[in-house]
C-alpha cells in the first residue's frame, strides 16, 4: 500500500470515528493522514492537482477538528497548510477554498486572545508538526530530538523550567537511539541545560549534580578543543564544584 493509499484510508476512518463521537481518535488519524499526504507528495516530486486537493482537504478538515477541540495553535497551522496547498491549483474553486482557509487560520489566531495560556504554543507548533512527520520515517531520531531541543529552549526562555526539562529529557530519549559518536555533543548540551535549570530555576541541587556529571562525561569525550580548552566542560566542572561545596 502506498503512502497515498494509507493517507486516504486514515482520512476515511477518521471521518467515521468523528461522526461516531470518537473525536480524539479521529484527530489522531486525520493528523496521520495529512502528514502521509505531505510525505507522498514529496516522494513523487511535483504533484498533480488531485494530490494538492487531497492534501489540502485533509489539512482543512483537521483544522476544523482541532478548532472544535479548541486546540487553536495547531488548528491555525493546519489551516495555513491547507491554504498553501490550495494555492497552486489553477481553479476558481481552489482560490475560494484558499481564502476560506486563510480566514479560518486568522479566526483560530484571534481565538487565542481569549486563551493566553495557549499563545506560547504558537512558537512550538511548527516543531511539533516536524516531529510528527519525521516520526513516520525511519532513522530520524536525531532530527526529532533536535526539534524537541528547540521546543525546550522556547520554554526555557519563557521561564517555564519544568516543561523545558521535560522536553530536554524527551530529546535525550531519542538521542539514546542514535550513534553516540554522532550525537554525543548534543546530548552533553541537553544534560548541561537540565543541570542549569535544576541548579537555578528549580532549586534542586541533587538533580543538578547528576545532570552536570552526565554532561561532564560527554563533554570530555565529544567537545572539541578550542585553543587547547573545552569551554563547556570547564563551565560544568566549575558549577559542579560550587554545588558540591555547598
């Protein structure tokens, strides 16, 4: 079965689930179908209008499902993707559909004004979209992990330390599935950031000490020497020394 066939099957099944009130399961299958359409189009090169329609419709319906579930950041993302997919189709019907989806994307964005707690997810949703698509492909753990790191940094910059730590740990889980000689430095950086968060924002020195030790071992093995020094390693050693002394 081709990716296009799998996408069509998932979208059909999602509609049945949705009509029977199984909304969360429907969203999961519809999302998978939309992602599979995107992969199928990439694999075959420049697609025909029918392929653009199928993908656009899948994204539009997913946007509707998500908007009804009040998952507005992701809804806006898929409405915009639908808009982008209708645009290459040379027909008046596609032009009308593109304008409609663009309006729905704006409506989802406006809905966020009443939900300030969701606004942050506008910054993370594109990385989540990449993770979901990468997860359908083999040997993409390192790329998925890198996306989780981007998300973790967003939460860290917005003073959400617990979520940041959780996302760094998800990155580490995926990095553990990759060859360490390729991702050892990235793993060290994750442990380093986790350690800093526990040492400062979370005030958990025991967890910080454990994370610094993990980072130190990896930096020793994988951090390049610049002018004869490993700068990140030195920072971790100093921070660990201060914590242990206190």
